[in-house]
C-alpha cells in the first residue's frame, strides 16, 4: 500500500502542483541553451588552439 500511495502522491503533485512551461517558453529556453553551448564550445576551442600554439612555440625553442 505504501508504494501505491507514493505513486499516487507523485502523480497528484505532477498534475496539480508543477507548473509546466508553455511550448514557446520551452523553445526559448532550448534556444538559449543551444546558443550558450555554442559560445562555450567556441571559447574552449580558442583556448585549446592558443595553448597548443603557445606550447609548440615553447618547445621549438628547446626548453
């Protein structure tokens, strides 16, 4: 009975207490996440590219 009560409580909370986003809010949030992911990946690529060339420059001097 405790398991049945648990799932009943979970269902009631999901249906009555949770405020689900609208389709346009969901699309807006997904767009923001995609843009942020692209910006972060470009920053990481730039840091990796720069660090690789800096290290190659240091190694070419024979240190």
